[in-house]
C-alpha cells in the first residue's frame, strides 16, 4: 500500500512517515498543498494522512489559516481516488470552552462558535470539506480530533508542549505555567497516533469521526506532568512563578476515546511514563 503523509517533515509527520515508510508531501520536499498541480500527486496513493496545516492562533494569521487549512485541504480532496483513504488531523480545540462541561470529552460535545480562533474554525470547516468530498468522490475518510500528541524533537520543527516541558526540564530552563499548573491534559505518543491511522486504514469503516488522545489513564495536571518528567530525568524542574499566563481554553481536557476503542479496536499502548522516557 502506498501512503503519503502531508507535513511529513514536521514535528509529528516525520515520525508518522517513518512508522508507515510513507512518502513526504511538504515544502521541504518542494511540494505545497496550495499548488493544485502538486496536490494532484495524491492520485497515486492508496492512503493520505493529512497533517500539513498552518497552526497559528494569532488573529493576524487568520487569512493564512483559512487559505492553507481550507483551500489546501480541498486541493488534496479533489484528487482523491475512489476507495482510497483520507485521514484528516483535526484538533480538540474545535470544541473551545464547551469542552469544560465534560470530565471526558465526547464527539457529541458542541462545536458552536464561542470564541475559537481562525485556526480552530478553519479546522472545523475543513472537516466538512472532508465529509463532502469523501461522499462525492467515493473514498473512505477519517477525522481525528487530536488531543496532545507528542514526539521526540527534531531539527527545525517547533515541538508541542510535552516535548517543550521535557527539553526545559532537561536543560534547566524556566517553565511558565498557566493557573499554577492546575489545568489537566491527556497526552498521546505519536506511535499510538500512527497505530490509530493504521487501525482505520485496515478497517471496513467508510467514514469516521473520533476524539483521539491518551484518555483518562494518560492524563495529568500540567504541574504533575512536569514533576513526572523531573523524576524520570532525576533533576528538579525550574518553574517561573513570576510570569502569569492566560488560562488555557478549555481549562481541563481529557479525550473520551470510547468510540475509537469500540469501532477501531484501538487504544493507547504506550503509557505516560514509557512515552516520556522515549522522548528524552
């Protein structure tokens, strides 16, 4: 099976591509989702894992978010072949503060607009594109609303917050925390994300929508997460107590992964401590 990973040279994409021995579609390989001629290359693949996106919550980046995340995704979708597979990496942040109503957030959580940035809104709108083109062109589609997927750092890639914490603890750099580190997050190792992609590819499901994260067994407050990293590394974390960050939205988020477990027979196989040790 020929698999293509868009954003395959990025923070997560590099590891997903290696997991599948897949080809790379990224600007580093001189390919751009906004170029329709480049996008036509997906016609040659059995499965496309679409990670490429413009990830910037700054209001000044709104136009670029909508253009890249909507127009770029549509360019790919228009060239997908019947019976192929398209996996779209969306985000838990489409729920915004609605997610705070749940201990474990299900796919039925509201996505009504309540202040989400253009990044989240563009991701949510692109989900509709995926659903439309999958039905119109006859290919299988999967939308993963990802929680916090983490991986080993790589050159020239901005790391996610878990890797940032690991690197900061390792090198004794001060860590800034919102709400004294009380917010809760679940975390998912990139290899478990890749296994979820494989589970959908190997399934007979035509269209799927799943919240995907570490779930309650792989969740912790931000402060507890840092303390766990410090214990593994055997050093003391340096916490910046002077800088006060805005509260994250939502304050607490844990993915309800019941649907993915039941429909894909998937669940995280890498527990938090094992995963953190793997990115040291």
